[in-house]
C-alpha cells in the first residue's frame, strides 16, 4: 500500500487526511506548527490510524503529497517532493479524483474579489430551482467531504492557491470574476497569479468571463475558437452571448434560444443586496453559471432574494449625526477597496493592514475625488499615506499608531471628527488584518463595536 503525505493540519488538510484514512489509505500528516489546536487535531486523526509528524520533512516512503493551499511552492517539503519526482496535488484535486460514479457536476468560480458572495448567490439560485446544491471549497466546506455526499450540483469557490495545485478539474461551467494585484508575495508576479486563476477555464464546458475586467476577458479569449461555450457578463448593455444590465434590469443574451435577437429578464437591480456595482457583477456571474446549468430565469431572481449577505461586506453599521458608518472589512486588497470606495460619493476612508506586496497608487488615484479624509492604521499604513500624499494631497490624513485591537476606538473617533453630514465613514482597509486582528471578521466587529460606543456617547 502506497503512503500519502498530507501537508498541514488546517481545514483542508484535516479533510484530506480523514477522507484518505476512511478509504483505507496509509496516511502521514506533516505539520510545522505545534500548539494546542494541532495536538487536538493529531489526536483526532490518530483514532483513524493517521500518523502526525511535527516539524518533519517529507516521509521517505511518500508516493504522493496532498498539500494545504497555504503552503507555498518553495516550502522545503514541497521542494524536496519535486526533486524526488513525488507528485504534489491539493485537496481540491484530490476531491476531483475521488468523485464517485455519477458525481455531481461542479460550477466553479474564482477571482480576486467577490468569490464567496457570488458562490453563495449561485447556491441560492440553484436551490431556488429545486437542486440539492452546496457551496464548497474556499467558501469553507472542504470539497473532498462534499463529493462523498449525494448532492445534485456543487457551487465551488476556488482560490489561486487551490488552483495552483489542481491539474485535472473539468467543471461543467467556470467563471473568473476579476483579476487584480493580490497574493503576489505567494505567486511571484501578476502574470503568474493571473495564469493560475486561468487554470479554472482549461477543461470547462462553459467559460464565463467578466467583459469589463481586462484580465478575465484576456484569460477567456483563447477559448472562443475551441469546443467550450464562452459567455461574458458586463455592467453595460449586453451584446450577443453576454449577460448585462438594461436600465434597471439584469438581462441574459447568452443562455437564450435566440441570442441574436432575443433576451430574457432575470432580475432587477433592486433584487441585488447589498446594492453596489461590484455586487451586481457578482450577481451576473452567479446567474451565468446558474443559467449554464439550466436554471430558469425566475429561479435566478428568487435566488437573489433568498441570498443573505455575509457579514463585513459593505454592511451598514449605523447612522450618527447624518453620517453613515459602513463595514467592508472583507476588502482585504486594493481591488476590493476600490470597488467599495466606488459605491459612495463622499467618504472618510479607514484603511491599512498588510498589503501583501500590492500597489495602492492606482486605488488612491481613482478614489481621490471622493475622499473627505482618511484614517490609517496597521503595519503598512505608511505606504497608503505616501500614496495619498502623491495623489490626494488636499485630503486630511490621520495616522493612528499602535498594534493593539483597542486602536479601533481612536480610529472611529478620528473618522467622526473628519466627517460631515452626508458623508460615509467606510472601513475598506485594502489590506489583510493579521497584523492586528485574528481575521477580517474580528476587524469588522471591532469597528462595529467602536461605532456603537461612539453613538452611545
């Protein structure tokens, strides 16, 4: 019996180890951390006959490695595997290979921003059409667990990390929402990051791209002459083969009987919640994947109405003295922050965190006319301050020092001081949260608590 090495005791690593152990495989997990959580996970796996090695290298007997998405390709264990000719795959690829006969088709979706929102919208549309559907993958539920369940169809969210380790996925339909600077410290370059995103299209039956996003359209272009069906979506009036917006309607001109002269109304702009241009794009992408699977128009609309937005995504927290306070802590990179900033006319911007190698000059340049002030926090706040000095020199800027989570009260107080009636105080950090908070959710919750304390004064 060959030995499979699972790299990492995270969510996907645990799921992979459990799945392999249940099928009788010989599994060794290698974990670099050694804390209480890891020891508890190791005890759980030991009951299944899985050995966990802390801090070790590649087991000499390993014939394959299933790596967690967070492990970079230059990790010594993965480098050693490559040097020895040992195949390295991810949990997503493992799930694809382990699908049973008659397994549910995958509707796959990736992008720099909006993935979770779009995949949850898609799942709601599929369920509204009567399908037993599940949202899986980067959205939180490991795919290797879902493929063992009798679902009709899977709505699969894929990160670039997951796609990097996936070689044979062939989804029924695949979409790329957008591609912008993110995770360049992991991938090495924008071109490599985009190429990795583009892997989702390689074997898809239907290729869905964002006609308004240069990278998404570029990655889809080679498939126009091939066997795959190609459909686009746009915030403008749709051309033939596209979904788009006509006045206040979401309209399909791709998955209709007569795409030349016909069109079908799917929903209204008012059905998209929370309303923002980038969220309309998410809805159109979800609708395109749903329509590729045969979902009728009325189920698209019912799905949008059934969809419950996740927290910390352009969530209105309070209105105080005619100023709105909005939590978009999920805007963890400049592209997401730009979409958030474009949703409001006059803004006091709360930004900062870990930029992960991304550039913020274009973000600040485009948003400068909307900014009434900026309050900066976190490890990379100086880079945002420098961009503001270059492109928005007249905008008042306050830097709040400190790395403790209590900083947020001072941040909100300063933002309130800069705001005037009619403004929006917007937490759209453009950076990751781990310099100060456990995750973006904790950052958003700290912001909301600080806003409520401000209102109580």
